[in-house]
C-alpha cells in the first residue's frame, strides 16, 4: 500500500487530503500539521473587531481526519529528506512514497528578533485573539501597523471598527508602508479607493518609511517619527516555513519552491499553495485561497495518476479575482475581470468565505455573526 504524506492542514493540504481520502482503502494517507486545528485565515481580521467568533473559524484536524478515514499527526516538521523519501518531526521519522508540501506561510520579520519579540502578528486565530485582548486592555495610546498590503489594511480598519462599535474614543491608527503607496502592486484605482476610505476612517498612512526599533513601548521609524505607548502589529510580508529552505531546492525570495508544470519538485514530491512558486505572464502567482485549493486538488489527482501510471495533468491558474475588504463595509476588487466596490464587494467577499468554510455549523455561525454585527 502506497504511503502518502501531506505536510500542512491549510486550504491546500485539506483539499489534497479530502480528495485522496476517497482512495483510503488503497493508500495509507497521513496529514501532519503543527496546529491541531484548521484556521479560516481570510477572516482573521474580523476577529480583531469581534465581528466573527473564533469558534466558527476553526475545525479540528483530527476530527476531519477521522471523518475522512486518514491519519493525523499534530507535530512540527523540522526537515524533509527527499533522497531518502522521509520526513523528520519531533524525534521521529516517517517514510513516504508520495509527499505533498502544503505548509503554508508565516509572518516574515526578516531576521529581526527584537521586532519579532515586540510585535503582534496575524498568522492564526491565536494571534487574532491576542490582538483583541490587547485592545480590550486599553494599554496602548497608538497603534502602528507595519505594512500596507492586504493584511495591513484589513487589520487597521478592524482596529478602527473595534473602537467605533464600542463607542470608545478612537486611538490614533497608523499604517507604515515602505513603498510610495499602500497596495503598491495593485491597480491605481484600488490604491486611490483604499486610501480615500482609510482617510475617511481617520487612519493615517505614512509612506516610504519603516519601523526601526521598539524601545520601552516607543515605536521609532527611520524617518525620525516616534509613537509613545504604541502597539505594533507586523504585516510587512510573509515567508514559507524554515524547513523548506533547508531542503536545498531553488526558491524565491519568500522561500517558495520552484515547481514544474505538474506542481512537482521531483517525481514523487508535490509542492502546492503558498509553498509553490509559479509564474503566470512572467509574474509570480500571488498567494491566494483559490489557487491553494485548486493546486491541492490537482496534486492529489496527479499522485493518483502517478500510482496508476496515468498521464499527469498540467496546472493552469484560473484567477477568479480578489477583493480587499475594509471593516466599515467598504471594499474594492476585481471579480471575473470586473471592478467591484462598496457593499457589492463586501457581500461577495463574505459569500466566498461562507462557501469555503468547512462545516455547516461554521457557515451558519459566520452568517449569524455577520447579520448581528453589521
């Protein structure tokens, strides 16, 4: 019986595990993740403003594995030996015939250990709860979000919503972005729409600046600005888990592994989701849930084809679009090539969130929370 290991219980890993589980009588399938639960990452910012309850954004990986009839190991993978077809975790080793690398991404502090110790991040539900708890403590007088990309904008607007919904005096909120503009890789109209909305919400964007240090509760920028009694939330980029860089493969600056047209590193190792580096029209394919799910499914199908000696299928990215949601029920994006803004964009964002949730309970819970906390 062929042994298949999937590293990572995010969208890509779950998609692969779900599909492969239909062959559980033919294959020995193991899912391994350092977290005990699947976290619904697209709605983490909504936890900060308490718009959606954590309990509806979580699914037990052991329960999912039991439902699918596969094995689950809750452990941290620290190395992969491609030559020996085995993975290393804790004090154990596990051999495989086929491997799927779907370990997701994490906040990149660019090796600055001081900032890593001082700043909040938003990699999982626990991080979101920590930020919410700190907001509840009311110990900060300023909030600085480092990074003006998707995540930074969502975090800033949800902090603003937190104060608005509780009828509290709004603390100053700043987005610090090292580029000339927030969302600098997106179309100009989206940048303008977002900046106008941020201004209306009273969120200040500090452009072409970086956080230099955090000392005694003061956040210092490289342009000389200092924010006393300030909470720092780091959203200035992501990278893949460190073990991928130790495998010795060609990677991008984020640590994403270059794969072939079938999503393979070698004939029996597939790499998907945030871990895979793929180019479309000469540009890196952005990290996104829709791509992670599609790649996880294709990797599973190609493993089955490999075992059955069938012809593998090439990966072609289908981009349905993207939306930048902001917590005052404003949003902007491109769906199926069309511009969408305002409540229409907000509705589409949450519609997809509900659709991609993993259980009826969570779907109903999300809908109920959104309805009550509009």
